[in-house]
C-alpha cells in the first residue's frame, strides 16, 4: 500500500530520511518520528519484502548461546541471552496479536543426553526468570514419535520441550510502518533512490542532504531533501553508500541463507522441532507456519 501524506515529500525538508522499509528501516522511522523529528521513509519494493519476511518466525533468547556462555564462562554471551529473553517478553506483551509462546521439541538419542539437555533447558528457564513463558518438560519416546514420526525410532530415547516465542515478522514490520505514519511520518513504498543529493555544511564540507528518487509505479523522479539520511537497506547497503561517496570501500559481504518450505504433515500444528544432531553437524528446525512447515 502506498501511503499518501500531506504535504508531499518533495515540498518539504525532513529531519531524517530513511532508505529501506524493512524491520530496521521501519523501526528507525518509528523511533525518529516519536522523538519529534520530521521523518520520511522510502522503500524500493514493498514493506518487509526482503529479509524481514524471510526469518524462522522465532523470537528466541538463544539456547545455543547460553550453552556457549556456560561452557566458555563468557559473560558477554550470557548478557546477550538475558537481553534477548527480556526483548522476547516485551514483544509478546506489546503485540499479543502478532506473537505467541511456542513449544519446541528437542529429540534425545542417547540416555545420558537426557539429564544433560534437561539441565541446559532448565537453566534457560532460570535465566528468563519471571519472564519465562512456560516451564519446559520431558516427553516420552512414544509421545515424541506421535508428534514427529520421521524421527529415528530405533535410536530415540525421549524428548524435551521448551518454550520460545513465534511471531509474524512481515505483519510486525508493516505495523511499525503504519504506526510511524500515524505519528506523522511519510512512508512510501515502490520509490527507489537513484542518486544522493550533496551540499555543504557550515564549515564548507561536502555532506549528503537528501536523495533523488524514482516512483517505480509512474517513472516520475523528484528530490527529497533531508538534514540526515539513514541507510537501512540490508544487502543493498553498499549500493547506497557508493552513491553517497565515490570510491568508498565496500563493507557488506552478503551471505545466502536458505529456508525450505515443506508440506504441513512434517510438523504438528502447535509444536516445532529442533534437532541439534544432524548427520552433517548442523542444527535444523521444523516449524509449523500458516499450513506449511519451515525448515
């Protein structure tokens, strides 16, 4: 949806112009406009059309990071988990229509792993403190196979279930953009930055003072002036940076991550699976989402 606001962007100077309508860009725009700054945002495609709608949909504190924090006595890892768990609780509180507690099953294939994993998951609950969603618990082998019959029946010993959060990342992104507009921001999708505008500050130093943009629906180009510009374009970061300064060194090295969409029968409707013991040593998730399974 293209949100029209008045006056039009080319008729005013913004305090801040945000390039990129993903979660980061929409979050920056919302933060800026609620601080009283005149805020504009442009997005080349649609809000949350890129990375911000391609997540696992999980809001997690990081069970594996907690493991590293304990075994490596890493205080920074522990603080990161603690902060993530607090943010998880905050998100579930402020957006219950988009986020909910979500159970995840952890299969156990050796008898000695059961107390080991149980201690780790209980530590996860303890670190969450009063913000724990629901207590973790143990599942029998038969119950685990009933939920996920594709598990290795002859090797399975049992399973553990712990709770993290699940949310609709795309709707969350759009909600932030809509909220920013309600506070007075100008947020427009299908508007592409084609050139950065340059001027001089009070010391005569060249500075970025806005952007020339193209409406991808009509092809019309116009200038948007701004006192500051925020680059929130994710993997397109360097393409915007090179517009702002010729010969600038690239800082972004994109990496590819893949999620496979499987039929819904790979997971029950209300339970996810985390398998930390795959044949190639990587961790794999099976997560139900809108009548399919994400892996």
